[in-house]
C-alpha cells in the first residue's frame, strides 16, 4: 500500500468502480483500508459474491428501438431514478472527515437512497439534516428523451442492529420515526461480527466512536478490529419472535429483513409479514463460505417464486458493474445495494459519489440498450443464461432441518 498521504489519482481519470477501489487502497489510511476491505477469514464469500456474476451470461435481443431507456423504479412506494441504493456502511469518518454527512450530500445530488447504519459516525438527525428534503423522487418526462421530472423527496432508510439493551433500540426507533425515516432494514445475519483478520491486525484509533451506539474503538488481546468491537452491543438473542416487537415500535413504517441467505428464510420472512428482504451476506464479512448472493436469488426463484410477487426483494454483495445490476434485476431484485463501493467513492467526497453513480448509470443503460430493453419492467430471466451455475442451486427438498420440514409441511 502507498503512503496514506499519497496523492489521489485525478477523479476524471477514474472510469470504473475498480479504479475507485485501487485509489482507495493507495490513499486510505492503513486502518481505514483494513476496515473497509476486510472480510471473514479466507475471503471466499467476498470473492464469490463478485465472481458468481461472471458465470451468468447475457442473451441479447436485437433490432429493438433503444434510442432512450428508463432506469427508474420504486422502492417501498417511492419512485427513484436508478435501481440502486447505498447499503448501510459503518464509521464513514474513517474514510472522509465529512463522514455520513458528505456521503448523504453526494447521494442527494444523484437521487440515490441512503440506508443509514445504526453504527454510523454521526447522529441520525445530523445525517438526515444534510440530505434534507432532496427532490429526488424521479420519473422520465413525457416526450423528453433523457429528461426527468422530480416528484418527491429522497427516501432515507435506517439499518438497525438490535441492542442488547432493548430500550436503546426503542429510543433510536422513536427518533427515526420522528425524523421521517421511510423504512427500517433490520440486520438479521449478524448475531455477532465475523472474524475479519485484516481489521484485527491494524491497531484501532481509540478516538473513533459511533454516535448512535456510543461505543468507542479499542484494542485488546484479539487485535483492533472495528467491526468486532463496535458490534459488541448487538443482541444475539434476536429471533423471529421479536418481529412483533419491532412492529409495535414502528407500526406504520415498512420493515425489511437484511441478511437473507436461503430460500427457507425468504419464505419465512414472507410468512412473518415483512415488507421486504435484502439478500445479503454482509459483503462476506461475517460467515465465510456462505453463498454468493446472486445464487440465493436463483435459489428463491427455484423454490418459492411467490416471494418476488409478495415482497420487495433487494440484493447486495459483489456488484461492481452495470451488467451485475442488470442480472440481479432480471432474477427478480427490485434494486441493488452497494456498500464498500460508496466508501471508495467517498474518498473523493461529494464529487466522487456523483461520478461513481454516473459510471454505474452509464453501464446499466448500455447493458439495457445492447440487450434490447428500454425499461426495467421489461427485464426477465430469459435475458440470462444461468446454466453454468444452475447445478449449484439447492432444490426445495435439499438441506432442510427437521424443524423446517415440519414447519413447511405440505408446502414442500
């Protein structure tokens, strides 16, 4: 790694998300790079999240009028200009002094929704204050190629780690409700943080803290992992039976379960009354060798396709190209989340966020046009060739625990 004060490559020279990542590796502080880039143990899941996309091919249709395309979609009833959101990312101040405020300003400028981490560096009220009432609910103007019409404010979502002291979470949820948060993304794949060895090896700055949890970084006999120390408040007893408690706290706010990794839990989320799910393995940061997220979409489609009709399904993990977004949407995702990528872009502040999103939008529009589609409504699995990975997808009767078999019963 270069010295953390090495000059950044000019923003104008970055033409791919990989360029942002290389710039971050060269210019982040050693601890910031270790925190952002680290993943669980041998990094297999982190690697497979991205590589699985390359095993799925595109099947273009030709001789279609693709002179203009519409990339807008809805997320939980809010129209947004792109099928992209910023996944929750902790401790943005380790990357940029403007922290989540700077990130929010950049997202506001491009109309991309933000899911704020409950381990953020800044208080929720301050982050939302920076985003403000951005007029970013966007749809194409009639008869105006490339034009947009702004119709509402940019939705902000809150990611929740349930605190061992439930009163702390209840206080945060009341704040979120009063601030107009449009949904809560409950993280369900993190009973505890995974073993992230790169993060452990670099000492933590003990002045780093989370404004919402009040936890401060420290070093101990295990190392200096921000992920492990800052996640020490997470309640490992959280279970399906706690969802009614969350509903009581926020009776009119949609609940999305973030961290679904099997069709069985996708089906259970539907049965439990969730409003949406995020197919996610925490960017490979918790449990190594858990499945690549795009393969979980295929698993849900094979075994319980009704989930896509009755829930809003999102996905994150490994998305680095517009073709990746296109493939995820073809398989039923409503929108995709990016986490590390937005932190790489935050290296350049608000302007970096703008350029990062512009690159993704251009790549997505190019993919749509070359595949012969002009609207996200036209995407479907037939535009993909999944034969190279189909043999990896469990069937409905595979890998069921006895309890699951009893619960599903006649649904099998």
